[in-house]
């Protein structure tokens, strides 16, 4: 059966079901780009479990609904539900309360060719044969995917009229690749935004030098290399190592890995995502990450990987001489001394199919594909065909590659732009002409700085693919998951895109120097180090600290953390390093001399891994299996 998420209540849905009991019940996601919130019906928006609503009182209707389904097993069939801390906690509690098995996925759900599968990772169960006929093989896409607003973790399933039975994908914005932010001087930390995601409970010290983040937690470094963590405990908010001497922190979206001065590695957070299993020994020099796995460069350029085996936690190449590691959402690609490429991890996301030969200089990635630049500026792509694994431009002279979750855009020597990948999310529509100097992106749209600081945008209209400012004089572009904000030469800010998530509401005035973003909001440093924020109020769009003297802003998925300088004296900090993989793991150190880079670099960091392309309508009646 189908139901209308806008009109049907939970009792109405129960009344429409045929009489039970059932072996299992599967609820499959359906939706549109405008319908992003992940819940059963529009008026059913459970509050956050872990902090605001520990007794789950607002989940009473959901609990009753699940209990009355007359089934021992309920499958929530959609993408990335378990990436939401609220949903993961609620599922565990509801299972214990009701004595039923609730199953969900932590990665992409849908066709293998599009980078998905039909496995419910909570239980390791493949549901393809349970709910679908053989005709499911003709469904070429991935399910509409989003982990909800205000921690609302349930389904919205739409079935009204011509849009009754079709699935399409919106990127899983809840997953992102945060940054490692290091600023000269000693600083206290002020936080705001979603409390579950680190928006409260920052440490009270005054001598912090750097901040890293997962999707739901922060970790701060002190001069002696000790680490303080806060945020959602299961995703790294607790469990940080208690010793000292750490110099760098990398993260998957669920776990942290810290590099010591002697090259040792300590990890904490979700054990399924690299929070345990880090290699022993010393001499490691850098750590990269996918959504659920880490890979570290060791002595002589060897590679050690750990974390989810489906995301590159196993299968790393043997041998030595590797110099850099890039990653898509669930696969790694390493450059050798001879500039050859070795890939491993999810075969549907570029873990296989890397080009042979040598002479590659850089590797970029979308959520499920890679693109490598050759010495002559040629481009080789591999991975999921729908998201840019095929279709790369021929020719030479390209200098840089940027990606949305499902498409690429390459900048030529003459400032021309070529795009490929999923057509609706920026794979087509790139501006003609030359003279473009930089490209920014969010999950489904691109924007480029042109001559005289003009801006051209393309991709999904709701994400800022249209509506860019028409004047000139812009110097940098930042992006949230759904919107862009451009910084003018006079420090003014012009936003566009989804209004709720920062596409409107930017501060007026001038003198702003940098813009940082999380998935749903922006925060800008103004004159004298003041902070102005806009976007979703629940996720940092309001609540920024008052006062001045702030030096830099970091972010998790739905919260911000700002450095307020307490001293200029600090031990030496390593130089700026950028691991150039647009998906992950960008590692950017921001110093006083390069803060102008944060306008576009920091904004573009906040895109990660699994950001699957929106898909066309499809009649589901041919592949949904009727089963009691």
C-alpha cells in the first residue's frame, strides 16, 4: 500500500493495512526534492532522543504505531538512517521496549550500478528478495535519502496522483567531511547549534590550538598535544585518548584518529567506522578517510587501513612508495611515486577500475566516483557511471576538478569549465566562455567565479543552481549543503539557494572576512572578530556568541565552534597542508596569513561521501513484492 505523508496520520495508515500478522513490514522511502524531512507523516516530528527528550515522550505515537503493526520485524528501507544519532538511539530503545527487530541501513540503498545495495547493515540482512520481484533489477537508481531536520529520523512517503510510486534521490546531507582547523595563538572555545552535535558543552579551557570534527562531535588540541572531545558520545564525543603529544586529528563521519609526534595513531568513536582497529607502531605520516574507514601512510610509503571493510577498511595495496591518498565516500585511491594509482574499497564507488599507467598528479572524487588529472591536464574517471565515473571530457589542459555529490566540473587553463556526471546536479549546464578562476559546490549545484568577480551557477535550482547574484566584485564563495554565500571585495555577503538553510538571511553591512558553513547554516567573521550567523536556527543559524575577538570558526554537521584568542604565544604549528580530495579528507590548516582561503575552502569542505544523485520517476508497482 501507499500513503500520503502530508495527509495520512499514523492511525489512518494502520487502518488501511490488510489484517495481520505479518512476517515483516517494510516501509520504503519516496519523495521529492522539496520534501526533505525524514519522518512518517508531516505532523510526526519526534524530538531529539539523547538530550532534549530522554524519556522519548514525543515518540509515543511512533511507539504505538510500531507495536500495532503485528510483526516481529520492521524494515526502514532508505539511505543512511543509522548516520543520524537520534535515530540510532531511538531504534535501540524502541527495540528493547517493544521486543521487535527494527532494521535500517547505514549506507546507500538502491541499485548496485548506482553505488547502492539492499542490505540493512543494522542486522546484515539483504532484503532484496524479501520485498521485491525480479523487476527490481530494472530500477537503476538510489532511494530518496535524507536524515531529518531537527533530529527527526523517520520516513516521509508520498503517494498522491502522478507522483504516486516513484523514488528519487536527494543527497544524504547528514554526512559530511569536516575539517581540521588550526589557528596561531591560544584560544578559548565558544559553541552554538544543535546540542547533540556539539553545540553545547565545549571545554572550558583557554589554551586550545586546533579543532577537528565528525558529523556529531568536536575534538580540540592543546599545545601539549592533549585532546578534549565533546558532542555525541558514540561518534567521538567521548573516548579521546588521555595522553599527550598529538599533532593532528582526522575523522570519518563517525570516528576520530589522532596522529602522535612519533607517528603513532589513536582512534576513538564508532567502532564500525574506524573508532577501533588503528595500526600499532610508529612512523605514520598522514591519515585519510572515507565515510567509515581510515587509511594511513606509514614508513616508506606503506598503507594501513582500518574500519568498515565495505568502505576501504580492508584491501589496501601492499608494498611501499605511496605518497598520497584520496577517497570517495566508500573507496580510497592512492598515488605512487611513479604517479600510478591504486584503488580499493567499494567497487561501486571507485574501489576498482582505476586507470593504468603513470603520470597522474591529483585525484578528485564525487560521492561514488574518482577523477584523476594527468601531467598534461587530461582527465581519467572511474567509479559509478551515474555520478561521474564515466563521461569525463577528452583533451588536455585542465588544472583543477571540483565535485558535487554526483557530478564533476573541471577548470581549464583558459578558465573554461567542463562538467560531467548526473545531469540534474551539475553534470550539465556549466557556463560557456572563459576566464573563470574558481569553482565552488554544494551537494547538488556548482558556482564559479568569473571575470571581474561575477558568479555563474548551475545544477539543482533548489540548491543554488540558479539565483546567483548578478553583480560583480565577489572574491570567494562558501557553501552549506543547500546554499551558497559569496563574499564581496568590501566584505559584504550575498547568499542564494534554499532559504531555510542559508540561502537568505545573511547579515547586511560590510567588513566580513571569512565565511564558514555546516550542512544547514553559515557563520561569518566580521569586523573586530565579531560573528554573524544565518540559516536553520536549530543548527547554528542563530545563537552565535556576541562580542569580538574571534579568530576562526569550525563546524560539525549541525553546530559551530569559534576560537576566541587568549594568547598569541603558542608552540610552532606545522605548515598548511591540503589533501586535495573534494570529498574527503580535506585537511586544511588556516593561519592568519591565509584566512582569505576560508571563504571557499572551508565552505566546500562540508560535503562528504554519500551524496547520491536525484533520479527520475519510476513505477514501483513492477518491483514491489506483495508479501504477508
